[in-house]
C-alpha cells in the first residue's frame, strides 16, 4: 500500500480540527443492555495461494498478485474460507448475529506494468455493483445458502475511492443461527466479489461474524455495534461511545472488536487510541500481536480458529482486545463517555466495524428502559445463573438377593427362576445445595488439625493416615509426597509442573511467554 506523503501529528488536548475522511458516518447498528457476552470469527478471502497459509510479513500488498482463497472443493463457489464458531457450554442462547464482508473491487482482475520507474494498473472494470451485496453462507452441518445483505458503502462512483473501489456490506443472520440445529462448528463464507491480481494499493477481502449471546456474567453489560466506512489517512477518525454508565465501584472490564480493510503488515505508524475527555487520559492500544505504532497489521485475532490460518491476511484485519485498566485508567467508576480515535501517518486503511463491550452499573441497567437510545434493546430476562448440581439421595430396600433357586429331586438338579421383587423406595430427599468440593473432615480430624498435630509430609504421612476417615488416602497424593522437596530462592511455596527443558535461556523465555499468553501462570 502506498505511503502517505502527509505526516499527521495528534495533540491529545481533546480538541480536534480538520476534515475526517468518513464516507459513511459511523452510527449504532444495534446496542444491547444484557447479561451476556460477544464473540467474533472470520477470515480473509484473498491471498497468494488458494489453500496454503501466507505468513510472510515483509512484503507489501501491492507486490502480490492476489488469488481467491478457495478451500471447499465446490464448483458452485469461486472463493471460500472458513472459521470455527464455538459458543461456551450451555450458553447457546443467541441474541444477535450479523455477518460482514468487505473487499476492494475496481477490476475483475487487475494487471500491473512498470514504465520509467512507475507502476501502471489496468483491468476490466466491474460495473454491475449488485453483485457485492450477495454471498454464500454455510452453517455447521448445512449446505450453502445465499445471503443478501445491506450495502454500508460502495466506493465505485465515489470521489477519492474510485481507483480501488472498496465496499462493505452486512446481513443480520440472527434467525438463521438461532434456528440452526447445530450452532457450534465450521462457518464458511463464499463468493465475496473482489479484484484478483493487482490494483493500486493492493487488493484485499474478508468476512467476519459477530455474535451476542446470553451468559451468566456477574455484572450487566452494554454492547454497542457500530457500522460505517471511513478512510483513515490524513486526519483522525473519532467515534464517540456513550449511553452507558460504568459501575460505581470495583474493577471494570471493557473489550473492543474492530475490523478494517487495507492495512499493511510492513507499513507502520497506524494506531488506535481510547480517550476519556473528562479524565483527560488516553491510551494507545496494543496487544501481543499488535504494536502501538502498527496496530492494523494485516492479522486476525489469534484465538479465532480458521482455515486457511494465514498470519498475514494481506490487508484484512479483525482485532479483539481488552482495554487496559491500570494507572492510566480511561474507563473509571461512573464513566459515561469515552472516545475511540483512529490515526495513521504512513499506512492508510478503511475502518468499517467497531463494537464496544463494557460492564455497566446495575442501577443504570435497571432504569435504562425509561430512556432507551435509538436501536438499543434491553434483555430483561432474569440474570442467568450457572446450573447447580442436584443430588437425589435414594434409600432402597432390597427384599431378595437371589434370582435362582436350586433343589435336588430324585438325584436330579432342578433350577427354578425366582423373580426379584421391585426395589422399594423408602425415602427420597432432594438436596438443592451445590456440591462441596472441599475435602470432608471428621470431628477427630478437625480437632487434630486445630491442635497442629497433623503435618502432611512424606515422613509423617503414615501417622496422618491413622486419623479416622483418611480423606487424603489417594494414590496421586502418595506419589507427590514421596518426591523430595526442592527450594528455589524467591519462588513461592507450592507444587510446580515442569513442562519442558531447554539448553538455551532464550528458548526458555520464549516458552514462558507462550504459556503466559495462554493464561498459564509461569
């Protein structure tokens, strides 16, 4: 993608001047006040190869002759890619689901030639723009079905966009997913129209599915889904986030989901900032995969399982992240308004989707129906509680244990079958309380523990087992106690698992980083 000649400097005084390149204004498509959560899946539709993942990061999109990704072996499709939808267990009550697709589509297939040190692009223009609003969708264990969407933006006849003609569409597929017998599994999207070959700035295409579902969250949430289309290139683009109030006390969890088109992995200086005008605080957002100064870097959120799983998705980005809540807090208690800013100094990109998810005040949630914002819905179903196990205790009186009667008559063995009487249920009791996962202890054990007479170690284990009930009598526990203890200076006491051995300290630190990214303390 071409580098911009104009370098932009943002002064964080919370006052912005200049014209923002917003082709279609960002506005709320849907908003939910809900005990629930959201997830996103998706994939790119153009790459260097139809099936093989593309993982090079040092090459510009302009220099790659783009080909359709096509993984389904279906003659009715000319491109296809897939991703795995996995809702949490017992949380398949879908409230909203929408699929988005986007691409650059100026030529059917573009060509590039070099002359006097400059590149010239040519190709047959695609004038039938009705094609862009239709795709094929395959839900888990289903056949393809055609989905017709709404056009958010089409740049074919728009000044400043005609050269590569980017577009974005979306379709509400809530009913389709709610009525599907199988919701979790492979989602495939096909026939996204885009330019193959070359186009100025490089061609790009992809799709995403955003799902909102009910979940047993401790606090209610505000989930706001924005549609629009903005060329982030010479001035910052700002989205105002309002119509919520964060909890009056305690920590606050906030997540963002963002999708863009045309960002390069090798061109830096693009950024995403969240700011609080009242607190006068701002944070340049980043993740382990996205640097502050190269936030939109042609990649897809690494927890999304997909095929092909290219590291470099060549201009199509899906980002999902948790907003930091540290000394530079942007969303504090009782916060009612923040802003998202998108900016670049070199790389240009098109922003078309943003979702804001944050925990909100319980009192605000209870009263929001009296002043409900446009396109917002309150899910007033009772807060979902995690199912507690029920234990049914049944005492059974068995009146006979034999089902065969043997007798000897005239030196012959005679076998008679005797029918068992039906077991008699003498008492039934329903216990509503959850299972206590702590080790049960008898009265004697409690007294011994309180007197500090029980010290569990390899040398005293036999003595400990003399106490009534022996709750620690397990083979696994015995094996652990037979191990010799090792003391490491500075390490907390406890049991540790050694996962791998490395001769190189660098490899060991890389493995530790990998474990931490998966949420494993290391």
